[in-house]
């Protein structure tokens, strides 16, 4: 007990030295994540229900590696996102939630038997040995976690960390890994911000023949997000890949930083934003990327609001 307490004090001291936010109620949050091989189907029902076209499993099923959330010391697999946060699991990786002033320790294990992997985080502070990117001749194990190995990334959420941010593989295998879904999001709340009642993670990214939301394409396969009237809803939106997307939700508007009402917002590669509202519009609504070719290639889903 005494040792744990001493460690905690030392960690707070380090945070203060790094110039991060007020740390009086700061916590250290541990996350356990592994890279695991899976067989992923981007279109599990094999169809585009809007156009009425069929897609062959030869196009939709692929072996890939994903980030998976675990209990401590990788004993047991857990869901990556809260149950109401969508029906997809494995892509994106675990939603890592913290508060401004917190320290995060992300314990990563590479269970992929073939490729090296890593975790590189946006939006938070860290020393170079927690950057998680491979720099030939310079970087250490953090950027090149080989099969069977582990690495712990030490991160600090400072005043400039409030918001939502991507993380992704930045090892030598990053290009194939990102195309295959090795990305996820950090969600950092301000010191006194309430947790939303519903938090939806939306990653817009290409995968094989498709343009996907959380690794799935077409209504009936993409996440069905659910909320109730009166709930505080938060959407965490991220673009990955090489294209820009325009995120649109039917029947709702939100405000840009300058107060302008929006119902469509552009997100480029590795850009991210959060959208919040108090839900007041019951019904079944579409959400989608409004780049027409992306929508036609699967980047569309439904959002169900009950009374
Ligand atoms: Cu798009």
C-alpha cells in the first residue's frame, strides 16, 4: 500500500515538472491493449441494402490485425467501446478515456505472430521513448514492438489535450496496418466536464474495396448508434487514410467554434473532432460521409433515438 502511494505522488510530481494542467485530482489510468490477428468482414450481411446489390465474401472478408482491449496483464479480452457505442468491435481499437491532468499508461502487447506493431498517440505529451514511431537508427523498442513483445507508453493529458485524438500503428508495418484498421481514439475530458451519456466513435477510413465506418460498410453493417431523448450525446469523429470526408448527421445541427450552426463537418487524415448535443429528435436517422463516392462505397449508417 505504502509503495503504491509513494509511486502515485512521484507521478504527480513528474506531471507538474512537465508543465501540465492542475493535477490536484489527477489520476493515473492504466490501459491494456494487444494487437491480435482476426478475420474481418467489412460487409457481414454481404449487401448494400440501399442499392440492393450483393457483395461476394471474396471482396469483403480479409485477414487483418486490430487493437483489442484487455483486462490487466492481458488476462481476458474486453469490448473496445461501450455497449451503446455501436455494434462493431475490434475496429476501431479501445476508446481510451481520461481527464485533463491525468497520466495514462498504455500497456501494449503484440500478439501478431508475423509483423511488428506499435501505438503512436496524438494530442498528449510524452517523452521520445513513448512516441511509438519507427525512426531507422534512432527509435527504440516503442516504435517496433516485435511479435510476442510488450511495451508501456507513458502519456500525460495536459491543458491542450482536451478533446478527441487518434492513435495508430507507426511501426515499420504501419501502412498495411492502418489500411487494415489499426487505429483508435483518445477522449480527454476537461477537469470538470461531465461524461456524456452516450459516446459514439466514428472512424471514417478506406478498407479494401470499401469506404468504411469503424471497419464496416453499408447500412446494416456499419454501427447502429443509439440514444434517448434528453441524453448528452457525444460523437468522436476521426478520418484515417489519404482522403477527406464530410461527416453529416440527419435531423441534427451542432455549432462550430465560432458559433456557426453546422450539419456537415470536414475531417482530413488524422484530424478529429467531437460533436455534442442534448438529444431532442426521436427517430431513425442516417449519418454518413457526404463525399458521394464514399457514401456509395459504404460510408453510411443509422442513428436511432428513442423517446
Ligand atoms: Cu468520405
